C-alpha cells in the first residue's frame, strides 16, 4: 500500500517538470547565451529579441488555433511575404488602374485593412479546400504556400519595394509606425500582448474556444454534440491568415522595405513555438500562454546562435532537432498522463 503513493509522487514531480519544460528551457538558454556572449543581456539586444519574438509569437497564435483544431498551416510564411509586397506596392506605386491611366494611393489605414482582408481571404480558401473538398491540411496549405509565394514575386517581378515612408502630398505617410516603438517598447511587442490577451480569452472563455478544443480532440463526438466542424476549421484558418497578414505589415514596416523572400521559413518557427509550448500535433490540447513561451525559446535560440557566430547550417540542424525533441517529449507527457489516469481509475475501483 505504501508503494503507490511514492509512485504517484514521483509521477507528479515528473509531470510538473514536463509541463514546465519550455520555461525551464528558456531559462537555460538565457543563462547559456549570457555566458557565451557578453552583449546578450544588453537592453538593445533584449529589445531586438522582443521584436523578433513578437513576429514569431503573432504567427504562432494563429497556428495554435489551427493545430488545436487538428490542422496545420504551412502558408503563413508566404502570406507574410505577399502582404508585405502588396502593402509596399500600394505605398510606392499605388493601385494602378490602367484603362484610365491613373494610380490611386490609399491612406495607411486603408492599406492595413485591405492587407488584413487579403490574409483572411487566403485563410478562408485554406479552410474551404480542407472542409469542402476534403484536401489534407498539409497538402492544401502547402499548395497555398507556393501560390502566395508566386504572387509575391509576380507583384514586383522579384524585385524589392524600398523606402516605404510614403509622401505627404499623396497622403500615404505613417506606415513606419507599425515597426516603430512607443516609450522605448517595440510596437510589435505591444501588438503581440494584445493578440495574446484576446486569443487566450477566446480560447479559454468562449464557446468558440471550446469548439476548437472539441474539434481537435474528438471530431466525431464534437459533431454529435452539435459543433459545426467545417465552420470551426474555416474560422481557425481565417484567424491564422489574419495573424500572418499582421506580421507581414509589421515586417515591411520594420525593414522599410518589402521583398518576396520575407517570411521564408517562418511557418517552421511558428510550428516550433506551438509544439514547444505544449500544443499537441494530434489536436485537442494546447494553450496560448505555452505558445508565447515557445516563441521566446525560438527567438532567443535564433538570436543567441547568431550572436555566438553559429553557422547558418548548424542553426537549421539545431532547430530541426529541437522540434523533433519537443514532439518526443509531448508523446512522453501524453503517456504519463494516460498512466496516471489509469492508476486513478484502478484506485477508485479498489
């Protein structure tokens, strides 16, 4: 009789470590890079990391919704590039109406709205292909990744839109505010904070959040409970598209330039942040808070390796290994939870 409590105690400690693994990893990375690089803890460096984390975090918030619902979105990086090119093109060249030989230069607020609608539309198409035509999420979003990337390059025939400051006489100035700072804090970080609070509230405190969890956890049971599965999935992809479009706007604003290669590979950073944050790739489990900690791990890891002079090739290897390790740990945690649940059922029967 005395062995069971001891076993349960060890299991509880193990589960506690598992749940806090991402935060522990973040602390280890901070300590390691602060030792290896004397400039790592400088305020300027930390602000730079925050700017990068904000971009990964906003992308990862949308990805969290998608993965919890049982899907995946590989198109977000290309949406970042496409939105950057569209916004940059509207600032530099305007909206050209060839039949009339004129160009309309929208104000910045209109550019932002149009770009967000574009991201939402691409997300809607992803959701439509998956729900209406039964295309696997991996294939549907992979195809959309190539389509969005192609359109991004076509917008300028592969060239860059630079000097995205607008002109006073055209009334399209102010785009740089999204990549700027407020009281020394990057505006991107402020946007991340707002998105985090809203996304966490929706996921945990609203019926829609429950529908997302139930769809990813047990789609058949959710459908029998009256959940509109197709609508829930489409909404998650729309949210992911909106998050990607916001990142595209912020990125172009920070760089004051738009290039078709912006955002390349960022879908992997977003997925890594989500997985590191404890969201299960099989769906039904995850949290926004965990994702944000995961985004910090990815951001600190990326910038820390650059500051320490780690080869770009090794950076890819290390990030790939981190993703695989995170998935393995997720499976270990799941087995531990199942074992605890089984022991509790056996004890209750006894």
